[in-house]
């Protein structure tokens, strides 16, 4: 005789198990670092809002610490064997949130033109949507060299823009004089925009090729 109460009980047990797994994922070290990166966003914006050389320095240091945790949490997740669905979701989300927040915040401060921020964020949303559609079709698109170069220029450019003031720089016997961090940061962000466009074109090309190959395989099958 069928136990009618077993199915709801089993479903409840599965839900409890999923919640327990999600809680365990949230508390592993790599994901805690990612959550910490998200919590750094308001701190970075608070320093930035003070708009002084000292606060600019600390804003750039906060952003640098966030960038370091981005590298560290991925390394630890692989090393510790705790790569999780939660981590795959919140890690890129944390990256985009802190980049988006700092860039948008610096527009009214006239450290970066609005059109550049719009172009960069439009690219990010477009590629994120493209990768989601690709994943739903079973196609995985990895970041190419252009995308990695874009990220490097963008991160360094934002760090300098956050510093926000001219500084006297010297390295050993080499005196660079007064360097305007905003101007240098803008140049780096402009370069990141060029690589953003190039990497977006690469993503679309890879997506079209992968979808075409999959469709061809279905026809042949």
C-alpha cells in the first residue's frame, strides 16, 4: 500500500537539505571573502564622498583590497575544493557592483565622463545577458585575452581615479614629478573601453560559432 505521506515528507527533507547546503556554502571562506567584498562597497563610497587627498587614498586602498579578495577567493575555492553554485553567482555580481558603484559615483565629481560609464556598463549588461543565453543553450563562453586586458586596465584606472588628486611620485633615483592620478586613470579607463568593445565582438563571434556548431550537430544527429 502506497504511503501518501511519504512524498510531502521527502519534499520537505529535500528543501531542508538544500537550505543546509546553501548555508554551508555561504559560510565557506571563499564566499565569506566575496561577501566581504560587497560590504567594502559602501566603505569605498564613503571615503570617496569625503573628496580629500587622504580619503581618496583610503578609497583607492579599499578598492585595491576588494580586487585582491577577488583573486584570492577564486584561488581558495579551487584549492579547497569548495566551488559552489552560490559562489559562481555572487562572485561576478560582487565585481560588477563595486565597479558600477564607484564609476557612477565619480561622474558628478567630474572624474570620469558619463558617456564612458554608460558605454562600459552597457557592455557588461550585454555580455552578462549573452552568457546567460549561451549557458541556457549549453554553450560555455570563457573570457578571452581582450576581456582580461580590459579588466586589468579598468581596475587600475579606477584605483587611480579614486585617489583623485595629483601626487609627487619617485622611485629610487627616478623622480616622476607631480602626477595627476585622475588624468592617468582616465587614460587607463579609455583603454579599457577599447578592449571592452573588442572583447564584446569576440564574445558575439564565439557565441554565433558555438550556436551554429550545436545546430549543425542536431541536424546531423
